[in-house]
């Protein structure tokens, strides 16, 4: 998970690196707003219930970055793990990957009613040191009330100050569909945890 989180943060940071140099001065404000679709699946093997496949999918869509209101492309991140839950043993598969997607492949409704992702992306497996494709065809449907939350953090050093705030509106959802791995659907049952969200992140940095 730590590796996948780092990949996602790197991908989103690439968007801001293209901003004009004038925005990267001593005092700088960065703001991201977009929609998120999140789903987690856990599927026992049909032949051996001790073997389970854990799949996590997160899509980012409709994002804008300030200054400049730069539109960001869609992004999907996937983590797929297969392991024996009945005994302590190394994972059979531990793979993850990210991909930029068009709105035709990834869409999240701004009202958090529905979302879908339909794309094939490559995952890198650290166990086998190989890359393999997975085909995603997933749909989210909002099924609960919206929940709003907010938090902030700050970091101060001698010549540097950073203040970060995040506001999020979350809607509990249902997610179902297929994640095809080598011809097998590893998500035959609906997600055990799924949500849709709108997230706004703001960061002020001051250096001297």
C-alpha cells in the first residue's frame, strides 16, 4: 500500500510541476478539487477458501488545480494481493499500478450518484518481478447520505511554513463489476467497502 500511495502522489504532483514558474515563488498556494471513487473487494478462492484475493481500486476524476484552474486527467490506482489467510506465508501476488484515463474510461458524477471505470491497466508484481494486465469494468452507485468532514495540518521549520487543509464530502456506495486477471474475474461479489467523494485540498507554503 505504501508503494501504491507513493505512486499516486507522484502522479498527481506531475500535474503541478507543469505550472508556470511564477506560481512557485516564496509564497505559494496550491489547491486541488476533484471526485474520488473507492472500492475494496475480498474474494476467497473457489477451490481453496484459505487463498483470498484482495483488490482495492481508487479513481480520481474531474480534478482542477489552482492557480490557473488547470484541468487534470482522470487517474485510476489498483492494488491486487493474493495470499493464504490460514497461515503465515509470503504473498502469492502483491501487485499495483496506476494509469491516466479519459472521461470515456473513468467518470464520477459530481453529485456522487454514480461512477464507472472501464479500462485495462498494467500492474507490477513484486513477488514475481513481472508485469501483467488487469481489465476493469466497475460501477458505483451512491446508496447513503453524504457525510462532510474537514481537517488540517501544519509544519514549521526555521525558514519554511506549510499549512494544509482538506475538506471532503463522502457518500457510502455500492460497487460491483469485474476485475479480470488472466481470464478470471477476481471480484465476483460486490465490494465490501465502497464510497464516492468530493475532495478539496489546499496548501499554503511560505519560505524565506
